[in-house]
C-alpha cells in the first residue's frame, strides 16, 4: 500500500455511468483509541433544508491496510462508528448520484457533477486537519485531467507522484480542512470553457450539457459585471480565481455559492447567441443576474457570515434571523450591478425592479410574516412551500431585496447623499468578512448608528420585524421615479411595464391547462375563487354554460356582470360540483415604474 502524503485521503472514482455510481476510498492514517466516527452532512451551506445526503450511500465497508475486514456500526441515518485502531483504516463506500441540482451529485453520459457535502465523509475530531483527494475517470475512458473543472488546489508534483504510483490516470488535490474540502464543487466530463481575467482575478465560464451560445459575448458581459463587484468591495480580492460551473438543460434555473466558484443551472436556449441584441433579452438578463447574485456571495455569505451559521454544524438545522441580510441585500445588488456595469440600461433595471415589486404586491403573505421570521423559518416554510405559501409566507429574497432598496434610498436621503448602502457593505467586509468575524443579528442597525451616524432603528424595526407595507413609493419619488399600479393582463404578466390592456374582474386562482378545462394550482385568499369555494386540485370545466379552456378563462370571467352570481362548474375528486361565483373588480396588483425626473434619478443610478 502506498502511503498518502496526508493522513486523511479520499480516492474518488466515477465507477458506473449507467448505474450513476461513485466509489470512494477514505484512508485514515491517524490511530484512534476510541475508534473513528464518520458522518455525512444533512444539508449544504447556502440551501437551508435538511436533505439527508447519506441516504444515497449504498454500501460502506472498512478494512485495515492488510485487507482485514473491520466492523462498522451505523449509529443513525448519517453516522458510522469504527472500532479502535492503531494503524491505517480504509473505508470504502458507494454513492448513487442522480440528483440533477446545484446541491447534489449527478452522473450522466456527458459528465459527473458533485458537491463535496454529498460524497466526502467527515471524520469527527479531525475536521480541522488537511486532507487530499484524487479523482479517477474510470467509466469516462476518453477523458483526461483537462476534463475536470474545480477550484480545489492541485497537489505538488511529488505528492501527485506518491498518490498515482499505481499508474492510474488521476488528478490530485488538497484542502486545508473539511470545510474547505466540501466548498469546491467538481465537474468531470465534456464541457466548453471560456477564460477571462478581471482586475487580477482569473475567471472561467464552464458550460456542460450542450449549447449553441455565444460564450465570447457572455464572458465579455460577465467581465464588466464582475468588475463592479471587485470595485465595490475593494482590493485585495479574497480570491485569485473563480469558476462559473453551469449545468445546462431545456428548462432550469438555480445557483449555489461557494468560496471560489458557483454551481449554476440554466436553460440552454435562454443564453445569448450570435443573434442576441446589444441590450440583453429578458431571458439572457436573468442568467447574468444569476451569475451576479452568486458572485456577490463570494464576499457576502462565504466570508461575511452570520454568527449562527458560523457556530452551527451540518448535521441538523441552524436557525438565523439574518438571511434577509444575506439573500435580500444580495438580491438587490445582483441586478443593480448589471445596471452599474452598463450591461443593461437604467430603463431595463427599473423594469426589473417593477417586476420584483409586482411579486411582492401579489404575495398576501407579506402582511402576515416578517422577513426576520421568514429567515428563521426557511427550513420548514420557505424551502418547503405548499400551495398556500402565497397567502401565508413572504420571501426573504424578494422582500429582502425591496427592503435593501428602501434602505439604500433612505441612507442616501438621511445622509444628504454622503452615504449609501455601499458604505454598509464596505464596513461589513472590512470589519467582519475580511477578518472572519461573524455578524450579530443587529449588525445593520449597529453599522448605521455607530459607523454612519444614522438612526434608522424605527424603520428597521418595522421593516425587518413587522409586516407593515414598505415606503417604496415615497422613497422612489424622492429619486425621480414614479410608481404605478395596474391590473394584470393575464396569468403570465410579471409586471414592470405599462399596459393599456388588463383584466376587468378578479378570479384569484392560478391554474394549469388540462385536456378538459383547467386545474387549479393556487387560490389567493379572499379572492372571487376563494369566496366561491374553489380549492387546489379542482378542475374548472365551465363558467355558466360555456366550456373553459386555458385560453378563454380570463375572457369568460371578464364578460360576467359584476356582483351578479354566475355558475362555476368543476370536477373535484371525480365528482361534478357547481358553485356560485360573484366577480369583483380586478386588484391593482401589477407594478411598473416611470422616470419622472432624470436629474434626481442620477443621484441613485447616476
């Protein structure tokens, strides 16, 4: 047996593409009088939901360096106990990898992607110890080391030679501790990559899954956006390289931040191609915004961190009321920095803000749950939403972003344009992130009062811990922006733009098209549908005597006489039922913004 240069070493092999299998050999050199205890995280940082990654471990056995079998005792769903040992132990386990998400591990015929939290067992008592990893291609025989994308650090040539003495084609890496080990996702397989550099940082954009996009255009836009992030937080940057790993499908959207990279999922046909206009389309803009969001987390989440998450572990939930600070502020800056970089014009930025305000306006839960409570309950409510979510919870991303915008505008006004939210971010980075000091719950209150000399405690108390409406309209007016409400055009109307069209009557239910009628997927509290007795799962088949389809429901509702009962025919649990539907005026739940004073607007977006 060859002795690895690190006392904890993982040898990972993609052993079966058809079976979606990963084999791992964990070599433990340090002796243990009590026996080593091994665990796999139950959740991944940045995604606040218990996912029980250990459920994907198929087999787990242990042996000595001489090949003698060692007894393993499974303690709970994610923990294994080894007996005392005075020599090296090799733990071999197999993982089923077929979770196509930014959080998981996934293998297909094109590539293998995994997060460390899914595949690397943690050795209790040794989490602060350096460790090494070798990656073998095995079931991808045509690949070599150039077909691996990760920001894990490569070992020296001597250390690599020690690990690859058996002649296998391997790539070898190391991490200073377990937290670092699981914070660098890995992509092995066929992919396209484009390199670019900004302000001394080397970037790589990687696309896996097939595409026909214009990578040169995309990296050019990203370089301008990344420059804004680097300028905002200042030098020196906490990274020397950064990797955008992007898994492309027909329809997907998501991202997860890591310390020097991000894992993204996106719809391949929504990327910019050679026909993309100079001003990004809405679909392509959403990709740039996603990249901007995750890159912002390089500072704000990966290094500026809430105290609760620093102190907690990965075995069970870790509750914090600060997620609105981390996701809400990031969600404000992701699009704002697109505008600052000139990748999108001011008008497009205000359109995006109008869409965000529309989402909040249509969310009845904003009147019931605060962003602090939304943050705390992320584990059980935000990440486990049901059909009633729109009525009972609020998103700490969405309302957090609107709150951050209000805070930015309020700071500018109260300080007579001496300060902005940028100054708060500077303090967060210099006094907390750069030196690794976790943030307390009231960190924003404290920075405003002690560093900027602004007393905004009353606003923050109401905005963060209350459910009152935010003063969006009055604050925007101070910066020359008008806020307008209208009725929605249809269920696909996301707001952000004016329209002379609009529904007349409120129905108040979302639906999906079926062969016969439409199936209700969501009912808004106290809407016409709600008051009529419509529930999720109902199939609406007729309004009065007219058959319903996905294309005509809004028209049929609009042609009803207000306050006059109409007959709604539906199927529920294979029963035919009829209800009395009384329409009312459609709510003004759709927002768009206008530039009323361009000079005032420059003091915010100049």
